[in-house]
C-alpha cells in the first residue's frame, strides 16, 4: 500500500469513527446520566437518514433538510421522554429494554408504511460533489472531508457545553447525585428531557449526514446500534472523551481490518472490545 492509499484509508477510518461518535455520544450520555438502556437509539439514526431522503428533494437543499430534521427530532425526543422514558428512570433495566425494543418494532413498522422497504439514495450537494486529487489516479471526496469537519466541530461544542457551561455543570451534577440537584431547586426532569432530546438529535443528525454516502435502507438503525454499544463499552459509560477515542479506534480498526484482514474484519472490533474489558472493565475513561 502506497502513501496515498494509506491516507485514503486513514481518512475513511477517521470519518467513520467520527460518525460513530455522533451516534454513540448521545447513547453514552443517556445511559450514563439518566441510567436508561435505549435500544431504540439506532432507530433515531435511521429516522434521520429517511428524513434527509424525504426533505432534501422537497427543499432542494440537504442543509435545509438537515435543519428541519434536527428540529423535528429534538421535538420527537422531548415527546418520547415526556410520554415514556421519564416513567422508567427508577425501574429495572429489563423494563427499559422491553420498552425500547418495542419502540424499535414500532419505528420499523412506521418506516415500512411511510417509505417502503426499498433502498434509497440521497444526492450529495453539487458544491460538495467534487474530489481532491491526491495522486494522478487517486482522489478523496470533499463531502467526506466535510462530514469529518462537522463531526469535529460538534465534538468540540459538546466538550465546551459539558465542561464550561452552566448547563453542563447541571448535567454533570445530575449524573452523580440527582437528589441533591433537585434539592438545590433545579428541575431535573426538564434537564433529563434536554439530555435525551440532544441524544436523539445527535443520532438523527448523524443519519442525515451519512445518508448521501451510505444510502438509506431498512435495518440501518439496528446495524449501527451494535457498534455504538461497543463504542460506549470501550470508551466508558457517560464519557464524551471516551466515546470520541473509542469511536476513532473502532473506525480505524474496521477500515484497515477490511483492507489487510478481510476474513476476520467482522470480528476485529469485538476483539478490541474484549481486550479493553479485560484490561479496564469500566472502559477507557470515566464520566465527562
């Protein structure tokens, strides 16, 4: 493998890892802060992709479709938290698993009724539908570079919000001692609703961002959910920094594994998880 080919695979691994971070960071925060095992988190990624497919031709702009989709998924997250999830915070995880598995079935059935079971594509915006030449024969798509850049900006914004803002301080405090936070007069239910809505919006945004390069197809939510749980386990529950590092590790391992060891590429990420669990059962990092 020459340098240009290695660079392309490294960029692909980075882009995939950063996309995984967007999805898994919301899953990690909801699990780490609210104590909710949300098996339906991958469904929000799927919903985002289908919203991009629905709205991009309608508005003539992927950016407009993403903006509308983010607003809708934030509202969806607030609604689900208010109707369902807030009643399960103090219940056994088995009830949460049953609830969220039921939501998977509902979302899949609604997806089938509304959009059918075909595979759809979303057009890359013309401005970004170009490539940067690396050699005479190799180039790299600008859209994928844009995806990586956007994911990095969101990661930086999340870090600043959690570590440097009043909202982040309340979120961290609520994660450690929700009773004390309530005693100080903070509306913990509203805080949890905000955290859940942000997690839903991040997963949906990742789906909308990935739709032009991964296509839109049935079952895409369940496929990414499994990998996201691996990210959460490796990075550490509730840790944004851990989710970022674990997601990039998995992205690189999966990408280069398919190039150098295609026979076992499907199990490499799970071997990586097993190694981390043996070394550090709590994950690479703790919360925040």
